[in-house]
C-alpha cells in the first residue's frame, strides 16, 4: 500500500495564500506558495505559513505568477528550500518583476512599521517577510517548462502544465504520483480563466482526475456576458470623457487586467466605438508586464494577435502612455478631463491608484471603473458597496464620482464556466475539493456541483490534511 498526504496550507475557505503540500514515501513538494493578502491577520499567517521544514521540500510546481500563488517563494528559499520551482516561461518572466516588487514593498512597509515602533519606544525591530536580495536568489531556482509536455520532477512524479486561460503563462497542473502499488492523478485547476477572455486562450480541457482541486473565486456568481460588458464599458467611457468631461480612473491589477483593458480599448477604438483615447498606464509593474506580454505573442489568442498587428500598422490609434517616475505620475493629478488612467493596486489599497482616487473621487464628472475582484476589507470593496465617503491617506474624501462595476472582465471563470469545465470529466473524481474562494462562494460551488453531477465536493479547512491510500 502507498499513501499520499495532501495538506491545505492556504486558499482554503479564502482566496489568498494558495499552497498545497503533497507528501508520499518518496517525494515532498508544494503546488503554489502564495502570500496571504488583506489586513493584519494576513501578515501573521504569512509569518507562520510554513507548517513544515522548507529544507525538506524537493520541488515546487507553480500554477501562475500572481502573488497570492507565488508570493511566499522567496521566504521558502530564505528558510532553506533549495530545489527547482517549475513554471511556464511566461510565468518565470513575470516573476522576475513581481517577486522583486513584492520584496521591495515588504522592505518599505517594514521600514515604516519599525519607525513607528521606535517612536513607541519599542527596541525590537521587525524583519521584512523577505528582502529584494532573497527574492533575487529565488529567481535562480525557476525552471521554465512548456505547456502540454510531460515532465518528471522526481522519478515517482510526472506532471503536465496545461493552459488555464487566466493570465499570461497561467497553468492547470496535472500531477501523477506513481508508486509500486499504483498511480493517483491529482489535478490542480489553479485560477481558471473565463472562455473568451481577452488576450489569453481558453482554459484547457481536462478529462480525468482521481483528486480534483477546483477554484471558486466566483463560485456563487454569474458574470455578465462579454457583449453586455463591452457595452457597459463603452457607455461609461464615452459618457465620462465626452458628456461629463471628466476622467476615467481604472484600478487594475498590473499583471493581467491592465493588459486585458489595453487590448479591449485598442479593439474598441479599432471598431470605432471609442474615439480619441488618451490612456495613461500608471504602474511601472504594469508597463513591465505589458512588455513581457509582447514578448510572448505565441501564447496570445487570435483576437489579440490581430489587434497587435493592427496597432503596428495603423497610423491613427489610441495614445498609450506608460508612466514611469513618480513626478510624471503626480503631474496626472493636474489633468481634470479627457483621460483614462489605469493604475494599481487593483483593490485600491496601495500604490499610485490611491492618489488618483484622492483627486478624482470627489468629482461628479469622473468615473471609477471597477474591473476586478475586490476582497473584503479593501478600499475597492467599500467603493463597490456604495460608501458615501472613504478615507485616503488619512483624509475623508466624499464619493461623488460614478462607480461602475464592470463584472464581466474578471479573469476568473464564473459558476457556469466552472461547471462547464467540469463537464469534460468523463467520470467522477474520487475526491473533489473546492478551494480558493471566500467560504460562502465555495459552499455555493460545492452545492451546484452536487446538484449538477451528484458528486460530493468538500471545502477543506486551512491546515487540514487528507490522506489517500492506493
Ligand atoms: Zn490569479
């Protein structure tokens, strides 16, 4: 008899901190090593994340570059992990930017917190979660793999990265654990994209799993269809720029969402639905991620490749400005009308977007387009929930701008998409775990899975362990 232990280290009953530990007699490895995000509680979880000795981990399989899936890798290495981290080439490129940026933020935040601790007479300085130097060391452990080609990170483990259609380089990972007595196949859905989503291809079809871990970010919800979403986007932009003569502010994740938006805006301009566009991308990371996207054109879907060709050959096209330094970013505060500013963070709780909100939220002429998931406790969530006033940099700002929630742009499959993806399974997986969702969303997906397929699905608790024998 062989046994396999699966420990849910994060993204269990919540959306962040994705990480799973798989242990057999022969190998120990992680799938994802994500950071917990959102509030003080997250910081504590990040500091205590390793309920195992990182030195004993043989390798890591990484679904995609988003920090809630990759953000604790530098800490894992700093604490002794020396093995390879397998991911797609595009993910590896994105991580070059994202992990260093994440480390930089950790260093800055810790510096700031230590200053205030010293003011309060505390003599004990906090150490950052990890440093830029530690992040750089981790990057050397990345090993790029291709989609749809089997690899053997260990003699007893075979795996295959399949396109998840979520962001550039994102993967569903199929893992086969082979022992003398048999084989078990685990499928990690990673973050699953929405079919028809801009830039990336549709999620790959998987037909079989013994153990399936499926995400449920939008397990309780249906997105608006793309055509309605586009109409809403066009209406909000034209209404703001032409009729109300204000600015359009778009909080967006630097990696993924910003490129999706750029593609859509270019495409809508090309179709004549939007005119005279002045777009500012105010996030150095978004600029870098856009450049990386352009280096991986082979991964783009048909529509994105066409739009790119059109951009390269057409004289009349949207003006896209990539803002690098802080002075240039501050100058944008002087512009009162006619521009679209895409900036990060996507949930409005950090970064340059806060400045743009500070200057534009209180103006009736302006619009804020919310295009992504807003976690509980973030400024973005308060705006979506209809707050009349919000605090930014210690200042109360009245919310007078129109807030548009453009739900259909999500890079995550909705409930119907998730069920549709599961319909390709030719037989019932032995065990289904619903992960990566706020608890109620996971419950909703588990219920609909049961209704649709008569298959039981469980919602694991953080740090719970499942054991399989075969
Ligand atoms: Zn993601």
